[in-house]
C-alpha cells in the first residue's frame, strides 16, 4: 500500500489540518482505516491520537482509493468537533482480557 498526499490545507477556524490523499493498493484488498491511519502518522510525523481518517472511497477496478483525513492541534478540539462514529472507527481495538482458567477439578453433579 502506498499513500500519496494530494492536498494539505490548514483550517485555523477548526484548529486542524485537512489532508486529501490517494491510497494505491494494486492487487490487494482495500486497506483498513487503521492501517491507513498508521501509515499517515508515519508520513506526516503527526501524533497518532490527533489524526483521524474520515473516509476512504475506493475506485472500482483501479486498486486506488481517495481518502480524507484530519490532524487536530489538540485533543480537546478533536473531541469537541468530530462525530462519535468517526472517532469509533478510528479507535484501536481493545485487547480483551483472557478468561481465567477454571480449575480442572470435577464438580459433583446435583440430582
């Protein structure tokens, strides 16, 4: 997967930088939002907690997708402005705690 930044626009009213990009993934599946987000963080040297990928729109049959992301100046601005569903789809999956193993002792059956 390769990401090419098409446009980077500073939006001082909303305290963020808006990024339009192309995602090239010839012969692969459409990349997940979290994968694109991690790649953009490395390209832009941005804080992972302040970058939000808004949308990825694949182009049929081309192995290319148009994307839109936003980098906020602060966590407060991010939480105040962004919709909850956008924040949820950019959230890292929570690691589930492993269930505690039950003892191997046999329990007496009640009749």
